[in-house]
C-alpha cells in the first residue's frame, strides 16, 4: 500500500523559513516523479513544485519561484520542500503527491494527508 | 502561461441528474488535462487523465471530453456519494502544472 506521510508543518512568522518532509513507502520511490500541492483555508488546489525521479527536472509555480526549493533523497525514500521568505499567503495545507511517471511532471496519482503551514506574526 | 478557467464555481443538482463542468484553456493545448475529485476533509483523487481516460476503479458514470479549448467533465446519473469539489488540472512540456478554480457539487 502506498503511503505518503508529510511532516514539518507548523506556525511560523512571516519572513522565516520552514522545511517540509514527505516519507514515502509501499512503492519503488526512485521510479516516480513527486510533487507538492497546497490548499489555502477554504481555497482551491495549487500546485507548488514537482521533481522528476532523478532530480533532473524540477518545476515551480510562479508564486513560489525563488523562495521554495524542492529536493529528494532516493536513498531515504523522502521528498523535501525548503520554504524561505514565507508570507501569510503561503498559509495552507501542503500535500505530497506521487506522479504516475518518473521522467515527466504530469499527474497527481497518490496523495498524503497533508501538513498545515500557518504563516502569521 | 496557460490559464484554465473552470465553471461553474458551484452547482446544485438532484440524484440521477446529468452534471457538466467545463474548463476553458486560454489557448489551444494538447490533451494534457486531468480531472480530480476532492471530498470534504480528504485528499483529492484522480478520476480522469488526458481528457477522457478513466482511472482504474472509477465508475463509468464519470467521463471527460474536449471541443477545441473547452474541456468537459460529466457525471451521468448523479449519486449522493458524488458530493465533492471537482478540479481540472493542466500540465505542459515546460514542467508547469495548473489547477482550475474548482466546482463544488451539491445535492
């Protein structure tokens, strides 16, 4: 059974940093691209970032480009999101999601349950 | 960047109705369009990929199609368990993925 477990969320002040982690199990992790998707309170879904199986291709939403960095450690079956210069509008539940493919960023096939990030003074 | 305009933002229908949701692309795009269902308090679920391909295990009352830059998601014979918010999602060849604004379906 595929499991994606996010951690690292919490309350942080504007301008500070936070690092999210996603622990993956139940599948061959280094075969698949991975993503971060967020959902603000009462809002819709927003793709944040994605990374291919070998980290050869990464993508970012314009809203986080230059502030957030996605990475993965295939030896640890883990996905990360380093979030710097956080803003109140970054407040959201952050989901880790598994793609169907490895070398392309296309689909959100399996999802974690999310971790809440609140940016507030 | 390509924008996806999803409509309506919400709708109310009766059990057994046919429900249609549309996503309009700001320009012509390949068949890079997926649909998701999100029930309250749950993570989203992929229903349809690449316009019209039904994900394994998804009931056949769900379907997708396109006409030009308009992509349509249809639920035939609406069931109580279909109450959810539905999202379209586009991907491109530049590693950019975009969701539509969502459609909340109520009975």
